[in-house]
C-alpha cells in the first residue's frame, strides 16, 4: 500500500495520459464505426510463429532506440528548463558528418565505431553549443534559435550530401554518402536469441542497444547522484534560488546544452551503424521532434523515457498489421497525438494533486519539478482524477 | 527499482486486460477480394492512397489488373517518417502476397535485401532501376519522364506570349531533374532563346517539397510576377499551390503524373491547367501484373515506359492545346524515331 501511495503521484500522470488517449481514440474509432477492441487486438497480435513474434519485438526495440536517445536529449535540457527543439537539426547534421567521416577512414573494428560515435557526438554538441552561446551572451531564447538552427542544419546537410560528401554514382535515384567499410559497421545482437534458444529473426537487433542503455544509465546517474545533476535540476526548478546558492547559471546553460547536443548526436547512429551504413536522402527524419513527445510522456526521467519510447515504437509497429487487417492506420496517429495532448493535461493535474497532498500532509517535495511525494503525509482525500483513472485502467 | 517494477506491472496489466477483452473478436479481416488466387501486395510511397497522383495511379493499375485477372490486393502505407519501408515489404511477402509492388524510388534502399530474403516472391519497384539494386526476382518499372516533359516544354514554348516560362520541382533529386531537363530541351527546341525560370522547393533529403502547396504557390507566384506566363510543376502535392498561383495571376500551369485537369476539384483551377505530363504508372503496373499472371516476368530486368509505349505523354483534356497538336505529334514522332534524343540532365 505504501508503495502505491509513494508511486501514485509519479505514475499518475503517464498512466492517466495513456488511458485518456485510449478512451479518446476509442471514441473516435467508434464514431468511425470501427470496433476499438478489434483494433487493439490487432495491435497486440505479434504474429503466430515464434519467429514472427521475435521479429515484431526486434522491430519495436530497434525503433525505440533512436526514440529513447532523442527523448533523453530533449529531457536533459528540459530538466534545467531549457527547451531544446534543435535536436532534429543536431542529429541530422551529426549523422551525415559522422557517416562521411566513417567512410573516409579505415580503423580496426571497435576503434572505427568509436571514432564515428565521437564525431557524431562532437558535431551535435557543438551545434547545440551555438544555441547556448547565443543565449548566455545575447539573451536569445533557445526556443527560437534552436528552431532556426534546424533549418540551417538541414540546409547544410543537404548541401554536404549533394556536394562534397556525395558517394553515390551520378544519376542514381537515391543520393547517399559512401558506404562505411565493414570495420565501422556495428554487428547485431541476434546472438542472444540463439543463447536463449529462441527463434532467430531475419531482422538484426541493433547492437547500439547496448550503447543506448549505457548512455541512459549514465544520464540517470549524472542527474540523480552528482553535484552537476543537482545544480541542473535546481536551476530548472528555481533559477534564482540556484544562483543564490552559488550555481553559475551561464556555465550551466552551456554545459547542459552541450550534454543535450551530445546525446542528440547519437540518435541517427543505430540506423547508420547497424543498417544503412550511409546517410541517404531517405535517412529517417523527424526523430528529434518525436523525442519531445517521448520526453514529455516519460516525464523527463531516463527510465520513463525508455518506456515511452517502447510505447511509441509499439504503436508505430502496429501500423502495418492494422493496414493488413484493413483498419485505418490513422488510428495509431490519433493515439499518438492524443497521448501527447493528454500528457500535458495529466502532468498539470498530477502537479495539482501532488501539491494538494503535500499541503495536506507534511511531505517535502522530491523527485521531479512536478512530482510530489506523499509517502510521509496522510492523503486527506483520495484524488478524484486518480480514482477514475484506476477504474478506467482496470476496464481496459 | 520498485518504481520501475510497479510501472511495468501496471502497464502489463492494462495491456493484458485489453487483450483478454479481445477473444474471438480480433480476427476481423477485410481485404478487398474478388476471387482468384492472385494476391497482390502494394506498398505506397509517403502520402499513401488518396494523393490523386502517383499512389492512386498505381492502385488504378492494380484495380484494372484484378478486373481482368481476379485476385485481391493488400495495400500498405509507410509511417510518417517512412522508417518502416522494409517492414511493409517483409510483411507482404511473409503473408504470401506475390507479386509485391513498391511504389516509389525510395524503396530502392531496402527492396534489395527483402527480395533476397524472399527469393520465391516477385517484386517490382516503380522509378528505380534493377541495375542499381541487383536482384533476380525484382523488376524495375521505369519511365522516360524526360520525353513527356520534352513535349510539355514544346507546348509551353508554343503557347507562351511573353517568351518566358517556368519550372517548379518538388525536391531536388535526380528523378525530378529528369523532368526539368526534358522540359528545358523541349522548350528550347520549339523556341530557341526562350527564357526559362527553374526552382526546387526543397533540397535533396527534405521531402516536404512534394507536399507543401504553400511553398509551391510562392515559387510559382514569383515566376508569374517576373513575367513568366506558363509554369510546369513536378512537385506532387505542392502542385496545387502552383495552380492557385496561376489562377490568381490569370496565367497558366502544366500538371504532372496524372491528368490533373480531371483530378483537381475546383473549376477555377481547372481552367488554368493547360495540359498535364502523363506518367502512366497505372498502365505499367497493370502490364506488369498481366505479365506475372502469364508467367512472363523475367526478373532482374527493367521495363522502360516511354513515348513509344505510351508510358508517358501529354494530356489533352480541356482542349487548350488542340491547335498545336500537330506540332506536338511531330516532336513525339521524332523522339520515337530516335531523331531527337532527350537529355536526362541539364
């Protein structure tokens, strides 16, 4: 019981958001004369054979890795109150430079991969750093400048791809950088399926999963267990209080944006190192913007972001079976959209609930800026939104 | 840690509850079927069905093929960032669809691998050459867009009163450059020294240029304001903006891919569409499926649709170019006979 009470506020917002999104999209489906339960059934059907089921999971995880990294990049800045909308441009620019650099050199295996990762991280961090410098020296809002920098980054990426970095033959319908040689390609993790005696799917599980997990843990440790993380969160919650207690606000802005950019540089690498081995005109775009939604849903905490990324990836995968079963694939788009909307609303509700329970008891706020912790205080009345939320959750 | 466990538990409970409600109702399948064993898989380019252009044209071809051969079709559209193209093809092949037709050159990146994994399935790709991809069970359906665009250039040059015309390309890719090259060659052949403006809405890598009418309108408006009186667009959905700009300036425009005089809803816009460069994706798809049914698909080869096979051409709806039809036919014949060789790059 105490566990529930302690976790209640933290869990409330995301669960509420997902439930509200499911209810709204069910209503939309019902209005379209589609049985929502049939649709959810198709979404949860991973196939008949073990091979198909494992493939489905590999597809989901592979999709979730870049979403997770993107969400993480956004969240790092978010925790300090910075809105880095420039993740999109940061990863696109980083990926094309890393692809070209990786194709240009030949190094022994792990070193080659390390070099590519380093190039991507440095490029993206520097690109994000421009935004930070503009903010601390000229007071330019990072929201505006990072959006503008996206356009510049995309333009530069296009120029590099069609100009100096072009590796595909003239007249080929897809323009690409030169292929990264074998030593710079990251092997898949499909060995683990053999290890557990599971069916080995035709799709490779990205080896970058390991790096993503390590990065996620590092960020979590950094945020929660270090002075830097404390300063960062303190600056996010109350800039004036933070600087009164000796935090250098300007240095924090620059450090945070560099860190956010560095993580953003990794977003394109799972695909680049594990699948395409070159940057092409068709390289997946838009991951930086999806990351904002993922970070919101994950409440800016690494573990939450991982779950949010998996949820988005799961929804994304279901597009294919839904279409095979002749259901409108827009259902998934509606669910994704309503989740993001619901998250914003739910976060606000959760914040009020937390504040009310904190006011009622003697609890000290802890955790994120919006999460209260009611573990030591008695909750005077059960929060109404929470109780309805639980009932709806049980029905679904 | 407990947080994590609880969250997982809550999630799985919710999902499990969802699933248990499903029993017995989850296998509703509504593929459009009209008998026959033919199972055609169709994977669309971004935009999917209802784009009134490329994708719809491919579907029309499949529909016609089903009409004559029976069978059924399953159509899939990629997700918003089109990162799941390989999954679409894999799923179709996995479910026993054969042939599987990929609409758009963007599939060129992934279709080679999928074709390798499913050697018993026949694949076709529109706008991409097998030579680039290399697979025995893959057919490339190519179009000589430059030939059709040459005729569009001829028509524009003959019809302009200001000796000044324009071209709006959606995205600066090699494919769209073929349209541009043919258009320029045709216009200069019919009227040497003609002034031609040319612009692309977005650079390579940013595909929004195919679906941004506002950008198309601004680009075309600039050309009309600068003195051009006919603008040819190869910009997919952005072409609507080109038509709007033409209507606003009382000038004319040339459509692309399908006969846009017939597909555009608004009569005001219809009046400005002088002609359209037709790219008969429907014919190519129908012919490919016909070959497949007759067991005539060689695989590993390209099928090029040009003026001689009527794979490309110029629409006459509206009757705006009836008076110059003889001259256009003359150029058409010269291209077919090989007297004129149309370049594919400027």
